[in-house]
C-alpha cells in the first residue's frame, strides 16, 4: 500500500511564521530526562545501593523488568517502598529522571522501585493499549512482590506523572492491602471527559499526536544486555501484537464502557488511601485535582502550580518547587505514620497567576501562592456578566445568576458566527510540555475569527479561582457543531493573553454517553465549562470571552462548516471570584527544588523543538508543523546511543472541511557498538463528512536491513463528531 504524501503548503506564494521559544523537552509529551537547574544532593541520611535490573514474575509466567534503589540498612531494618509503574523505558528514556527522584527517596529511607509495564522497555509481553485491566492486575502482583521482599516492611506507596499518575489512581481503587498512599501527578479521574482524547465531546488533535508517540514507543525492542538472546523474539512480538491504538480509540467516540474502565470517577468511594493530587495550569490535567478534592472521602491534598506537564521539581514555567521534599513529607505521614502535620495543612494550594503579555513560552509565571482549607472553597462568589450587543460583557449586580427569561434593559439580539477553519492555528497544545513554543499565542490572531465580548476597563483587580462557565442561548444551521470558548486578559496596549478555554461538541450538550444531533434552527441552552484556573485580572485591563465554531488543530473540526447564532441578553459568563486574603501572605514557603545526582547523559547532536505556521496564499493552504527533534545522546551507564526525531503536520485548505489532515512521523535509532536498530512510524488521519480514514506504516530495521514492515488502511464512521 502506498501512503498518501503530505503537501503542507502547496506550490504557490508561501509565508512561514516561526513561533518564538527556546528549546525544551519533546513536544510528544514524553520527557527524555533533561534536568533544569536544581540543587543536586549527593549526601543523604541513608546510603543507597542501586540494582540496575531485576525480574518480577507474574502469575502467567511473564516477567516485568525493574530497577531499584534500596537503602543499605533495609536488609536488616526493612523500609517502606515507592513504586513508579510506567511504559517509558527505565533503562534509557527515563533513566535520568528516575535516578533524580528514586535515589532521593532511597536516600531518605524508602526503597525506590521503577517497573516497566508488560510489553514496554525491558519487560516481557506485549502492550496492547493504555490502562487495561491486565495492567492493573499486574500492578497488584507487583505490589505483593515488593511487600514480600526482605528489605520492605510491607507498606508501599505509588507515584507517577501522567501514565503513572493514572494507574496510581486505578490501582488505589482496587484497594490492595499493601498500598498505603499515592501521589498522582498530571493525571485524570475521567478517561473520556478529561484526557488527551476528547474535550467536551470534541476529538482532540492530541489524540493523533499521542497515538503516534505510543506507536513509536511500542515499536522499540528490549535491551539485549538485559534480556539476552531473546530480545529479537520479544521485539517481533511487540511489532506484530501491539496494534494501531488510534483505530481502537476512534472506534469509541462517545463515553462508553471502554472509557469508563479505568475512570475512577465511576466510583470515587473505592479509593480509601490518602491521595496527593498535583498538576499545573499549563498542563492538560489540572481539572482532575479539583474533582478529586471535591469527591474523595478520605485524606487528600491538592497542589497546582504554573507548570506544564512536568514534575514540580522540574516545573516549567517556574517557579519550580522542592516537590521531592514535599513527597517525602507525604510518605512520612502515611507510610511511616509520623505526625508531621501534613494532614492539618490546607487541602488545596495553588499559584495565583499574575497578568503577563502573550507569548508561546514562559520561563517564569509571576504570581503568588494561595490556599483553601477545603474544596469547594466557601469564600468564592460567582461574578456574572451578560453578553450584550456591541460586543460588551455587562456586569450583573450582586452574585445571583441573572434570569435569562427576563433580560431587563439588556437587548436580546441574535448574532451569527462562522469561524474560519484555521481559527486555532495559534492555540498551542491541549497539554503543554514546555517543549518550546507550545502555549497559546496572542489571541488577536484568533479572535478575528470569533465573536468577542469584553468588559470595560476594570475599576479594580479581579481574581478568580475555579472553572468559569459560559451559558449560551444558541442555534445551529447544522446537525453537528462545536463551540470553543476562550477567556482572555486584554492589556491596555491591546495584546490579548488567553487565560483558560473550553470546548463543547453541541451534540453532547446533555452528556457524552448518548449524543444527539441538533435540529437546525432550533434554540438550545448549553453550558461550556472552561478549564479550572487561578488568575488575577489587573485594574485597567479588560476581561474578554471569545466564541468560535472551530479550533483546529487543537480540536478536530465538525463534518461541515457551521453557522451558530448566539442570542445576547440570555447568554452569560460566570466567573468564580476569589477575594484576596491576608492569610495568603502567611503561607509557609515551599522548599527549593532538590534531587539526587542524575545519571550522565552526553548530547552528541543538539535537539530542535519548534513550531511553524506555513501559509500558502496561492492555494489558501495552511499547515502547523511541530518539530520534535530530541537530537542524539549517549547514556554511558548503559552504553546506549539514541537518535530520536518526530515531526507532526496539521493542515487544511480554505474552508474545505474534508481537506483537514493530521500526520505524524517518528524515527528512532538505538545503538550499542555493532548492535543498531531503527524504527520508522508514520500515521495519517483525514476525514470526510461521514468517516475518518487512518493510513499508517511501521518499518523496523537491524542495521540497514528491514526486518519488519506493516501498513494499515482503516475507515471508521464518524459518530456525532
């Protein structure tokens, strides 16, 4: 099968805009261990021995690969253990970050255990999808194995970012007796509503990006130095068995049992252990912190900083914090039963962000820490604004929701919008990875294709904490439509910084389990919930809400161009206002970032991480190009060299909704002496008004000899998307 070729900008007059930003970790969302400036600790209360590899046997005969950091005295005085259980290759890809954290834990008297999932890294078996029940069953056996080791006292905690944060929650819901507490970072309790696949019932562009990332990871072999002569057999089992995850995900476009499995929101009461939930405002998973605090019944704590999808001790944008020290305090309280006061501290601590000029990457976000004793916080007050003619947000006196059936002096006027398909080219990633310029750009470029409503210059500062909502009185001329709502800070010089945003597939207006087509011309009252945020709008600035009918490529567009009609007067914005408190200034300082000495990583060829917007004016074609070149690096501890490069393209032509196309290519080479393997993966996603089409290819090489090749050509019907 010949895959269709990419043509990002046609052959006419071309304009290319390079989005500003410095190099950073890869745009795929997988950290390759780069460590910012933190205090490296080399002397600890406990000496540590590192076990580079050990096997953990499963009941079905499969063995999982583990690396361990053990306090030397644990053989005579057993200690609690901390498990991190992820698919990202302990031997190489995550080796730097693993040593930073787990050696630190061991130095403070905990056994640090890093386990590769079944079918990932050096573990045996095949990884067939994310968050499967089998993954959780394996975790239960891993916990049992750890607790039975002579160096463990039987008490285990789980910690992880992203995948490891997900399965910490999922395993906690299984109530294994060995599990004493968890720390879940940048994760979710709801795999459908608030993960990388969907948002508000809309299909996210990151669904393709993430599928491509795991397509590449799943194509890699285990290390022959670890698994021996069986490496090639294990590799080919993965190449033949892992499958095309993008197809699996696209066959579940509504909230069905596939997504409910592994979503702990289905039964919050199942989790009985203490939970420390952490995220960042630039991350894609900040909302789950607030839902977990609201719905869990046991001890829980929330922390949200200005960070992207990173551990807080590596946090960007800054300020990074001493997260590992905070983790030790959490483990001391719940695994050692030390009365250190962690459970008497405020339930929620967040970074109240100050206003900043718009740009696509920040080294630091100004602001201050604020705290709440409980969530929902009793001191919050709803601040309402009505959408009025003349593009105004008119404040409503008091804190009561205005009555939409009686607009008083506010004129009820219908305003129509059909956004350009390219509205969203400067939206950034659904989830920022601090990978160069992946945050939203100046919104003036986006708001020209939107309905915009804004306040007059504020007479006093306004601070919000929580999830803003836009209630809309809307009708559509198509049965399937979406709306993007963006809350922004308008500076006195006119620059516009996006603060938060939300999406809603209008066929999911009453829920995502049973979406229903719109009746063209009929009016609906819908609510668009925006992402949680803490933000200060300064005096003299304006608050803006922008509404558009597309947000490509952050979200996949509807099947056809849509015109929405918004009725002013009966449409409104709700902001969760938080009055400043003197108690905020009395919060104790968080420690500065620390970590153990990371393993050595030698860069042989420099990385490149950048975003480009290409405009072909002759063909009216637009392409967003995301370059994620990790460069070439060597890990002396494993004598391995990696060369990793991926590029993504998201393109469209004019307002032709059937021209929308996403494509991702990965090339990954691993070498040790004469042993050289390379995999090349490519995924293309297009759509018509009725179907999605996936073209994909996977090629694997030993040296220059191709030893595996497979192609896919799949059509999946659209289901109210």
